[in-house]
C-alpha cells in the first residue's frame, strides 16, 4: 500500500469517525431541542399533522402559565433543599470514609471495606424496601416540625448522604497519593485532619467535585424514593410534581414541555459550567508530574 493510498484511507476513516460522532450528538441533543421548541408552540401547533419543527410564534407565556398552574416554586425549593443537603452530606461521609480506608490503620479495616464493597451487588430495589421501613419508623419532631419520618426533608435526604460507590471511587484516588508525602507530613507533626484538608483534598479536587456533581444530579432527578416517602403535596420535588402536572394539564402538551424545561434546565446549566471537573475526575488515572 502506497503512502498516498494510506493517507486517503486515514482521511476516509476520520470522516467516518466524525460522521458517527455527529450522528450520536444529534440523536442525544435532538430530544432536548424538540422539548424547548415545543414548549414555545401554541396548542394547535404542537398537535399539528404533519408536525412543525419551529414555532411560528415564540410563546414565552407558556412558561408563565405552567408555573402558575402548579406550585412549581414549592417543588423547586424542595428539590434544591434535598439536592444541596444530600450533596453536602455525601461529600462529608465520602471524604472521611475514603481517608480512613486509604491512610488510617484500624482493626477490621479490610473486612469492613470488603463488606461495603459486597453491598454494591445488592439490587437497589431491595434497599428501597428496607430504607422505607427504616424511615417510616424514624418519626422525629422538634418544636412541631417533622424532622424525620414520612413527609419530611429528613426522609428525602437520608438515603443520599452516603454512597459505597463514591467511597470506593475516592479511596482509589486517595491511595494514589504517595506514602512519602503522608510520612513527611507526619514527621512535620501534621495531624491527619490537617493532612486531609490541606493536602489530600486539593490534590484530588477534581474527583471530589465530580462526586458532588453526580450526587447532585442523581438527587435532583430522583423519582421513585420521593414518591414513596411523600404524601403531602407540599413536600413533592420537581420530578413528582411534573408527573402530577402531566395528569392535570391533560392535552396541553406545550405546558407539559415548558414544565419539563423547568425541571431539566438547572441541571444542564450546572453541567455546562462544571463539565471540565467531571471530565478530569473521570479520566484522571494518576497524579500529574
């Protein structure tokens, strides 16, 4: 094979790669574009046959109407509270657990870690049942405010404040930090807490941020668990509120699409601003330098 034919083959291969990537991107992005454009259509346009891709007139009033026809502000606040609190909780438990398993020596360390890893093989549906029974019996009120139990923020947040997978992931990152750094810090009389806060976390910032983002997205999109532990409409999150709104809106699909945009847009914005941390956290396999 001549050099010219090899060059042509490489060009054709590159074109095929880009074509596949463009096709995959189009398949992924098209539903979001359709959702946004449909949320700006009139009721007649969205049910027209053949369907129209672009609206004749952008009806931003659909968002206002969808927002006013259901307590989306309440759903939004509930979702923010659950997502933020659960993310803070999972970062605390994950960082402390990962540091303990990667740097500290204590009796039963390997056994405890092995048991935790074994729980990854348990189906999530089984954990939902046990978690529900636990939360149902954990009834706690302080000053007339329900802290734990059905229809409480505690019930919505508790299952998200610890993740065995995140502990395993961050433990692997922490173990990549050379032991010489830890020993040198101990020689300088650096406490474990200071070493973790001043050295381990800055060196593994991408991994920590990635865990926080992924947990935030997971708790934001949670549907089944909030549906199980909330009976009071005022305690619904956006995903459950959207489902209820779909049954109430009926054939007003443009309003349903507008409400769907309200649910999805915050996550898209967060990802666009913090995507570099996710990419670095997932692809990094060793320490730089």
